[in-house]
């Protein structure tokens, strides 16, 4: 993608003094529900009113959205509140209908971004539109697939583009509904710093209690905006009830979030920052050095096991190490989740080293 700078023009032209805010219910349920929420969000920081019309559900038989009928309700939202509107499109027919009903911005859901066929179909249908199009990350943590989706939209002549980080599926249960894998979002920004990046803490957390923290992390990482599911009676929502917040909670969240500046030319700030970054570089180097040493010892153990014909994996020994390290990590303020992840990665690398030796 040659000119990613032009992709953010739609956002820059809004001249916001706060991050972009997209809010509204997971699903449009009834005309009354849509309008009631919209009126409660009017005169807040909300820039775009969201509501899902076509809902991708994991299993059939659940509420699958009100369909095209909801597009009329979004038009009413615009007429009555002046808020811009956005909805998810998942095929060419959706795109056609949404554009015909003058929805102001379209987003592509995580289950669509995974499929290059669907992305191409949507891209073709969007050809030349000047409405902003936001592409959610695919459900699996694959940066190229995400970028590939954005590229398809860009190649069909759409110039106003953004990305939504909504987290990634895991088989293992975690405290998140979709783990954020922040590193992937940071890599995204490194590669394309100009593409507006919006965080969706609702689908990352799956729980309203965690939305504030995830939003704050996103702003600390220089995200350009937030998409937060909002409903006047979250518990009774027809989809994603656990993660929606009330308009009042949303307003509170917006008040409490600290918006940090991207940089400051204050010499003092830069000097301190450089010093701290240099210290981090030194430590990162020594982490890699230490890992190298650890693997050398693993190799020596591998050679010993080979001699005696002993299996690589000895789970009692491994559990003992893990238990000790979790306790020690706790003392240093490291979460159990992090220590587990780190040692699983180290252990896997050790096993790979020893396998290589045993097979040699
Ligand atoms: C949504 O925004 O309501 C939605 C279905 O999101 P995702 O595609 O991230 O699952
Ligand atoms: Mn939802």
C-alpha cells in the first residue's frame, strides 16, 4: 500500500480533541431500542453510532439480526440526533444495501477478515466509495491476513480506511473473551503508523468490568479510538449482554480515561525517556544472552539423555520449575499468566534443542 497517509484523512479532518468514539448496541433489536440508545448518546463524545444489523453468530438458532429493516432505524438516528452511523457488512448484498441507505461508515467483522474470498467480494462491492471502511482483525492472530484484507479494500479504490483491534480466539479459557495480543497491534502500528487503529475493548474483554482497563492500555499504546458496545439495559440485550455498558457508564469511562500525548519536545522529557529506553535495551540484550546460556545447558542435558536413552520430557521436573518460578515471579510483581507463558516458551525451546540432539 503506497499511500497510507491518505487513509487517515477522514479521521484527521474531524479535528477531534479526543480519541474517536464509536458506541451503540451490539445489535439493533427494535426501532425503539435503537433510538433510545442514540438519544442517550447524543451530546456526548460519541462520533459514530454503531448497531449490528446482520449478526454473525457462532452457532445457528441464535438472534441473527433484524436485517435490512434496521437500516431505516439508522437513518432515523441520523435525522433525529445528527450522529453519524456505522454497521457491519459481511457480503456484497450488505454493502449495496448499507450504501443505498447512506450508512456513514462500514466495518468488516472478524469472521469475514479471515476469508480472502469474502474480503474480495466485499472489496469489489465497495469499489470507489468515499465512506470510511474499518477492517477488524481476523479471529486468529495473523497480521498478514489482517493487512491482506485491508489491502484488498484499498486496491478497490477505497481511500478512507481504518483497522479495529478486537482480539483473538483461543481454545484455552482466559480472562478475556478474545486475547488482545498487544504485540500484534504494536507490530501493526510499526508497519503502518498512519492507518487509524481503533480498539474494541467490548469484544476483547467480553465483560463490562474490564472495559476501562483495556481502553486505557489502548490509549497508552497510541490507538486512535475506541468502539464500545452500549445499551440502556445491557443485561436484557439480545446479544453480547455481558459486555455492554450503559450510556452513563460510557460517559464515566470517557471522563476517567487518561489521554496521553504521543510525544513531547520538552528536552527534559526526551532525555529521561532516552535514558530509560537505553536501560531497557541493556536488559533485553542480557535476556537473550541468558537464554543462549540456558539452551547450552539444555543441550548438555540432551547429550546425557541420549547416552542413557532417556525421554526428553519429564513432567514432574517441569512442574516443579514452574511452581517455583510462579512464586518467585509473584514477588517481583509478575503475573502468573506472564510467568506461565514465558516458561512455556522457554521449555518448548529446550525441548526443541534436546530433540535435535537426540535425533542427531
Ligand atoms: C460486533 O462488533 O458486534 C461483532 C460481531 O464483532 P466481531 O466481528 O469483532 O466479533
Ligand atoms: Mn457484539
